[in-house]
């Protein structure tokens, strides 16, 4: 076993020729010396050295070989600059010493290594503000060797990075902030430049290095005068109680943030309820409503339980009427003389009124509580005290530091002195290893936009730090791997038998870290502040599994424009290559109405192709409207965004979900989609956006098939299960539950994220026009108790895609009355082109049948099935 030898707190390993433990003392012979020195146990430490395993060495060599192929070339075109940096990695970074923190690259490559826990004994500072997710992200960064921050658009990713930098400076750590592009790190640096610190600004202790031009610019413009101000500053507001006060404020803020997020989630639910209620009134054409004594005292679950009881009963008994009229306060004896389906619709109408009213009351009361907390000004106080604590610490640190001027050679030769004066280094990811001396090991490396960083570059950056914070979003643009290089990379994968988590073709830097470490502390920044709620809600549903908490406000009152708007071109194939003049004409006709409310500087047009971009720019002339491709727009935002799709038909590039996500989330107030009507019926991401806009703007065409009211039916399902569980129909309860769980799992397991499931839906609820039915079929369909066991519907437009019936033994008995009714139901569904799947409780291969049916039902979507 190899050892690192520490003598009197100094590493003397390289100076020692031999050593031996004798009676608890260490006998040492130094190189070029004949004398033996003896060290008592208080004056030496033997630390075991662990080198990279063969598997880890194999992975490192794999990255080295990739670097030869993908890295930028030297001026002579012979050598890969990235490969050259790999050769400079010191051997000390590829080994782990017992009792000392190990390099982040070692932890990443060695699959036996675990993420180390870090000790934090200082309060968490939030001089840039905070929220619930950001608090967790900062805490993780300070207590774990590796942590991940997933930052969807508009969720305060930059603010989180700024708070982490502040906390690391407060703990005297040396930090590297890197990204795949200069704009991301410039954004962070600019925010630091606007943060006042004593008599200067926080950027004075930062250095933007990396490429040669940056180094030369920094050396020529060193902020030594600003540092002298910091060096000479004296403060008189130091308070020993501030640290404990900051801890208390952080605890109190949790209650504030939880309540704030709850209100935002309730507002989102209220918006969905009101939207669904509007569709319900438009579709169902309610003419008979029950009188309600006191809406505020009604319970929505009890209301739907009563509705279920009405449906499950052969007739509404006198005692049930008494209960509903006098105990519940719903309707009168005249109301319950109406047709059963009218009674059911009346109950559902009251459900919406009740749910909306009670949710509004809850939001109102919660806002009052939030106002009370806001009056305490906890967040402002935390920001102020955090700033004072950071300022006091840095002033004390720099008051004892002699401010120096550095030459470009000093960046290599005096790197320790340099980082003592400038502890925050900014660089692109591929240049950080060359920014100073490769021997340097930062305490922390913060990698922003990590989804755009390739594995070879990211792994090299890891070699520069002990601890890493990975920031990014796999739902946004990834790094681009050219088609020409893919066969060569695949050959390397085969040759090195690479583990899936290190696969260069399958992963960006961010996703590789997620795949490598099962237990990595990870936080999704959930609170969204940028886009209009209707704009971000599509991305929330489509890409973020409804995990975002939307804190932006509806700005509709400021303009008369819709937040989301759909403009189809005329029928036909208008694209010519990567140019579509018809879409340009549509945009030019739309622009005057947009310009009435939005200045040209705040209007952006995004298109996937440079050819369309150039044609739009030519058409707009000297306008200040910005036109660009999606990749150039990432990191920017505008009040209004117009998306020009260009293509006549769906392609993988145009319909790329990451590209679409970035394009949509550039819009703060208004989003306009200009697209061919060919996309409307496609199973595509753009097709889903079209459905979403149509549903939210009440532009769904009313055909022979009705929309599903998913919020109502989800509550119906819960009420029905509660009712059945307490009745003798326990077999029905069990079979429905088993089928529901089975089908829900199918949707999740096989990636049908755009589809959802409704249970026990009245047949009359999915059929609009009865003209296709004969008298017998019409009578059967109009019976409120005639239902479909399960309806699979699209989440964006709520339109049914597949109907499923669960058949027990009775179905297989041809003489059974149930089978006769099922045959009638089959005929009705066939007349409306519904896809019907019947599953048997005694059959086999049902899972495969469900999967095939789901795939078939999403190939095309239509307003009439």
C-alpha cells in the first residue's frame, strides 16, 4: 500500500527514499542523505493512497481518445487542444488519499467512490434573495461534494448561483464559474458587478480568464484600485448577533415560502377549474339548475358522493330526496322530478361553482396570512443582514491582504497568490484547465448550462476542483454532436466497453452526472417568474410533469392581446426548402396589432432555419425586431415572441422538444405560433401546442365527439370509489381499482405522457350529435347509467383517443343481458369511429394489447374520431 507522508504538517512524500515504523515512531531516510530521522506519533501521519481502478482508467482513456477527435485544433491543425489539456492532468488528481478530500474527477470516474458529505457550520446567506427551492439548492451545495441544480427557464438559476458564490466567499473558498458559452458567465459576472460591496462592487474580486484575449484584457485592466478601496474600508456595524438572527430568519422564511407556493398552486388550479367550467357550460348547455341554500357550506366530495348515489340507485328514493333537500340544501322536490341526466348535470354544475368558490376563499384567506408575514419584511431583512455579514467578512479578509499587480506569467507561476486576491474565476468550460496552472484545484467548480457541455469537456473541468455544482436543464438545448463524428465515437464505445453513464453519444455532462450518481443531491428550481401563466403552463404540463410553481402574473389587463395565439397559414405546402414566404406574409400582417401594445425592441421572431431568418430580416428592413434561430435566442427573453415553424410537415429537427421548450419560454407576455394547418392533426410536440392553444382560447371545433372534463372526472372517480367501497359492490370496486392502476401504469411505463385516463364516463358525455343513432341506440346512449369503463384522452385538448371496456365472465356468456348491452355499446362507438379495446379479466397478453392500442390511437388525432 502506498502512503502520503506528512511530517510536521508538511507533505514530504517526494523527498523520502524509505521509511519504517519502529515502536510507534516513524524512521525516515531522505533522498541524498545517509542519516535516519525519527518522528514521534505527534509529528507524522501516514495516509493511504488509492489510485484509479482499472475500470476508471479505461473510462479516462476513453475520454482522452474522444478529446482527440472532438476538441478544437491547435493553430497548425495537428493537435487537439482538449487532448493537450488531458495530458496536463497531474497524477495527484487521479488518486485518493485517506483522510483528505478527493478530486471531483476521481469521484466521478471511480464507480466505488461515494459522494462525500461536507460540514457546514455557518449560517446560509441570501444577499440576492431566495425562495424555497433556492434555499435547498444552496444548502445542498454547501453540504455535498457533488450537487445538481435543475433550472428550468425563468426559475432564478442565476440568482441561485449568485447566492452560492456569496456563501462560498463567506467561507473563504476559491471558486471557478464555468459555462459552455461566454454569455452565461458574463450574465453572472454582470450581476456581481451591480452588487455594491463596501465602497466598490463584488466583481472586483473576480477574474474573467479562459481564452487568451480574456487573460490579456484582465491583466491590462486589473481592478487593483477597487481592491484598495476594499482594503482600506472600515466598518462600524459588525454585530455578533447577526449570525444567529440570519438562522432564525431562514427558518421563518420557510413558512412564508410554503404559503406563497401554496397560493400559486391554488391559483393555477383555479385557472384550470374556471377554464374547464367554461367548456362544461358551452358543451353541456345547462338549462335546469338546483337551488342551493348555502354554497359555502357544501363539500365537493360529499356532493359528488351524492351524485354517485343517485346514479347507482334504480331511482331517487323519497328519503334520499329529503337528505339532499334539507340536509345538503341542494334542490327542491320539483328539481328531482326532472330527467336523471339533467339532475346529474345540475349536480356537476354546482360542483364547479362550489369548488371555484371554496378555492377562491382559501386563496383569499391565505393571501391575508401572507400579507401579515410580508409586513414583517423577513426576506428584505435577510437580504440586508446577509449582505452586511458578507461585506464584513470580505472587508476583514482584504484589510489583511497586500494588493498586488500580476503579469500574465504570474497566472501560471503565482497562481496561489492570484486566487487569494481573486477567489472567483470565470471561464468557459473547455478553457478552465488552461486559465491558470493545471496543478490548481479549486474548492468549488460551478458549471452553468451543463446540458450544453459535452462529456469530454465536462470531465476535464472536474479535474480542476474538489467539489462541483452542476446547473442546467436537460429539457433545454443539449450539446450538439455532429453526424460525421458519431461512427468514430461508437467505435470507441465498443472498443472500451464503456459503462452507459459515461456514453458520450447518450449523455451530456448534466445527464451523465445524474446517471452516475443515484444518490446525488438534486433540486429542481420550481418557482417560475418569467412567462405569462398560460405560456409556461404548456411547458409545465408538457416538459416538467406539472412540477413548476407559477409565480408570474396574468398581464392580460395591460393589453388586449391573447397571451397565446395561433395563426394558421392557408391550406397547402408553402415551404420551399428552408424558406416559407406564406408564413412571412402572415407575420407581417400580424405585426401591426402586436406593435400597438409592444415596442419593436421587445418583439422577437424565432425560426429554426437561417434561410428563413434572413428572409424575415429582409422583409422587416430597419425594424428593431430581433429575428434569430432558437440556439441564438437561448438566454434571451422578449415581451412577445413569434415562432415561424417554416416546414410543411413534421420533422425531428423542427419538432425537437428541447428546441420548442426554449422557443416558447423566451416569451414573457405573448406567444404567437405561425404554422401550417398540416400540423394540427399530427402526433407531435407542435401538434400538442396547437391543441393547448385551441383549448385555452376556446377554439376547439365542436364535432360529434365531446371533450373530457378531467378535473371533474378525477374527483368523480374518488367519490365513486368511496361509495363502492362502503357498499356490497366490493367486486366492482376492486376490479375498477385494479384496472385503473394497471392502465395508469401503462401510460407512465411506456412514455404516453400526453395521455391521461378517466374512469366510468357516461356514454352520453363523449357523444355529441345523436343523428347517427337509431331509436334503440339513442335510448340506450341517453341513459345516464350507460357508461364507458375507461376513456384515454389527450391532456392538451381533452379529446378522447381510446375507449376501454373491462369484461368479466358475464361478457363471455352469450345469453347474458350484459353481453347484449355491450354489443349495443360496440355498435354505437363504431358509428363515431371510436377505437374500442375490450380487456378480459380472464384473458392473457392484455398488456401487449393495451400498448398496441395506445400506439395506434396516437398516430393521428382528429376532432372527430
